[in-house]
């Protein structure tokens, strides 16, 4: 619980601020994740583009193998996102997994965190399966080609982004600390209040 | 992107709507806001259980990511978000209210992951407020000052409690930037001065509440009412529950630290506090409350000695902040005008002497004040600036200070040094 604060009293008892409960959530984590998935889906890279990218310039046998891997990836995405979600959400999850694992050979802490942040708790076997699957998908492709492909798709979305505000601000993390006049042991104050005659 | 060299509030933009059809609309328009869904901030868990830490990290990473995104937005999109995204202002406000402060009770040390994301959010929140306090970001990106004033006031982007929170959370190492921010906010929207005037009585009420909780008399009508014979006796600092005593001390510590941080960073606010009689109320509060609370902390039995030690430190810290606040107020409302040679110097000098004289009955306060800011130094400054000052009066004052030292049984530090 938050300790009693002056500004808490001012928020409650004066009429100079908007009355709101800071702990009240307009959006919970589930809603936030869904919104995040929606935003991710709008960032330019789609499942269709990945399917096309993985199949183009390959002979039939390799195309067949890639197709199988893509199916496996979709299945793993389904397990991660939850079977109750529609095809669109599952394909979006598959895109995310492809992007997350395209340059990884195992599921590390960062990848686990990123998947959980996007979809919530998930079966680790599905993450392992998608990591292995993506590794096999990108193996026949030239080094750097996958990254270039993702970068190209993403840059279409990011054209609007400016440089971050405040990057040159010299910010200090210093916090106010207790600055007592004296320690308890060092106090030589009289125990009783001093009555003074005038 | 909106067009250049025209204030944002007058810009129009053409963009394709949801139907794909192009349309022109004001640059500041709710349809241009992104549905980002900012989540409110939650402080790091106190007991540090893995599940709670994980939940904190998840929340915190969303906030860090969203604020990073926000700060990278172009000027027009940033302001659309600020004005029309309710979840953003709620997220920022939740941080101001719930973020741990340097003065909070010591908790378990944060794990590296928690500390890391906490630092990221701390900086991002400050930069967001900095950007929101800036009406002119560059030659091309600006808002008409009067419109900026209306936007931040009408949408509660800033309000007095938020400004106080900003000072106490970020003021230690960013006082210059904060000063510029707050100065700009008050300059572009003078209604904040009226809000401040409205807030000071509530601040004074906080001190009265502390006195009342300690069973001590406070100024005002209710204090003068006779107590009914069958009325239950008000608990005192010695008899109240230990948790209540701890809460009172924490409250006092937070209140005095917050007021001091604010006035130190934005001295222009001193006149509002001064006009509500803060310079007489604070010393009398000090005189009434401090000895009782100190005695309770020292004499009561604490199972947890570290709590006793901590409460003592907070009490002592509060005393320092009350003394420093009094000095700040005296300096900015009376001494500064004299030293700057403003008109009516005599009136300011008279007021200063009047305040010092009013402190004479508040012996404990007077001694603590004189210990930190020797009154003889200020008198000496006064005599240099105004040689016509009444010597009998200053002598009386200095003798009063000496007798307060004698009456409290304390000795000046330098006297102790000389006698040893």
C-alpha cells in the first residue's frame, strides 16, 4: 500500500485535479496484449508475405518442405495464441514467431519474455517447435536476406517515426533522501516540553 | 505529417480515413490518436514473490515500451495522444502517485531486472512531462502559447498535485529543468496560480489534521469548542496505536519534503504560501507537534528498533524541512526584495522583523531555525541594506534568540566547541 502523501490529500480534498483512482484499469493485461497484437499486425509484415518469401526462387521439393514447415509454424502459433482465436490472430502470431526466431538457434530468456509479453503464458514446447521450424525455414536462404526482407517490410510502417524526444537531455536519477538533523542516539533533547515564563 | 511554420493548433492535415478516402482535418483531432491502451503503473512488489515480480515486470515493460513509442512520435501525433488518449494521462498520473520515492520506507532491494525497468520508466515519465510542458519544441513545431495554456489546463495534463509530485520525484537532480517546466506552465496558464491559492488552505489543513490526531489544539473554530464531559478523550502521540504514529510521521515527512521541494524549485509559489499565513502557522505547528511526536518516538516501546530509528530520522528530517521552508519563504518574500533594493524596502524589513518577533514564543522552533540559519546573519544583512533600522528592536530580537537557547537548555555548536 502506498504511504500517506500530501498530494494524495490534495487530490482528495481540493478541487484542482481530476478525481480518478490510480489503480483503476481502463485496460487489463489481456486487453493490452490483444491491442499489442493488433498493432503488430498493422506493422507491414504479413503471413502471406512470409509464405511467398520462403517459397520463391526454390525448386519444387524445397517448396514442398517449406510448406510443411510453415504449416508446423502455424500449428505452434495456434498453441501459443490459443485455439479459440481466429485464423487472422494465429497468422499474426506466426509472423511474430518467425520474426523473433529468424536469427536464433534456441529459445532464450529474451525470446521467452517477448512471447509472454505478446501472448501471455504459453507452452514452452510450442516455442521450441517454432524456433526449430523457423531455423529450418531460413537455413536454405542467403545470410542477411531474411533480415533485409523484414527490414523492408517494417520500414514502410516506421516512416513516420521521428527522433526520440529528449535523447540529449542530461537526466539525473538522483532521489531525495532522508536528511535528519540528528540520530536518535545523538539527540540530547530534553524529554519534557520546556515551559517558559514571560 | 503536418505543415511547417504554422502553430499546431492551426494546422490541417490530409490523410486517408478508414474507408481509404482522403480527408482534411485539424492536426489536433481525436481521429488521429492511436489506440495504444496505456496500462496504469503498479509499484514494485514489497515482498518480492516471483509471481508478483513477474506481473510487475510485465506491466512495467508495457509502460516503458509505450512511453518510448510516445516520445518518438512526431510533434503533432504526440499532442493528439496527450489530448485525446485518456489512458496515457492515467498511466502518467498513476506513476506520479505510486512510484517509490527516495523517502519511502526502505523495502527489499530491487532485483536487477526490476531496477532496470524502473529506471527506464522513471526517465521516460520525466521526459514525457518535459515534452508536455514545452509549447515550442523547435522553429517548426510549436503551439500558440495561449492555446497551449488551455490544453494543459482543461485536460488536466498538469495540476497542482501533479506538479508537487514531479518536484519530489525528480527535483533532486533535475531542479533546473523542472524549474523551467513549471515556470513555463504557470506563465502560459496563470490559472495555475489561482489553483495554488486554492490548494494552500488544504495544505494547512493537513498540519491541523496531524495536530488533531495527536490530541493537540489547532487553530480554527473547532479547536475552541469546549469538550463534552462524556466525550472520549482524543488519543495522543503517546497513546495512539504504533501504526498510527508511524503513519503520522510518514505523512509529516512526506508533506514537509514535498512542500520544500516545490518551493525550492519554484520560488514564485512562495507568495501564495505567504499570503495564507504559512509563516505563522508553520512555526506554531512545529512548536506544538514536534516535541510531542519526538517524545513518543523516543519513549514508546518498539518491538522493531529499526522502525523506531527510522521514525526518528523522519521526524528529524521533517524538522529540517520545516525550518528550511520557513527560511525559503522569509528569503523570497522579505529578504530578497530588500537585497535587490526594490521599492518599499522599509515595509519588507518591517515584515521580516515582525516575523522574527513572532517566532520568539516558539522557543524550540526558534532555536532549531537559528541553528540552521542564524538570525543574527539576517539582521546583519538587514542593517547593511537599511542602516536606519531600529537598533533597540534588533537588539531585543537577538536577546530573545539567546534566551530561547538558554530556555531549551541547548548550546550553540560553536559554544560547545569552545568549551571543550
